[in-house]
């Protein structure tokens, strides 16, 4: 995979203004803009409205998962993760 990294949600949102991605992996707990705030803004951006988004986080509460789903998360992966499973999941969501 070609990977582009951002250090927070705002930086990630700025990146999608100029570039399209096949999939996005986002944490929930980030400085400046949380992953859920980023997800909400991302889904409002016409070019990224349907980009698969996997939330990769230590957060496993049903409430946060429901909020992620409501905002348009494609999947929810709880850390720690198996790198091989992550690769398989990415391949599955990008088809």
C-alpha cells in the first residue's frame, strides 16, 4: 500500500482537499480534531463521501461504535491489531 500519514484530524482533513484516497484509517483520540469529528467532515466532502473509513482505536464502547456508524464509518478495529488482518481488511474494503 502507498501510505499518507497525518498527525491529527485537521491535518488529515486538509490532505483530502487535494488528494483522493482508496481508504482511510483513523484513530478516535487525536489532537486538534478527533477521529469522529474528522469522519463527520469527511462525509460532507463530495470527493470523499464514499471513501471507506476504518476506525482503528482502543475505544470499544457500543456508544462510540454506534456514533462511528452513524457518521459513516465502514469498520471499527480495536487495538491491539493483527497486521495481517488489517491488510486483509483494507483489501476487502477497497475491493
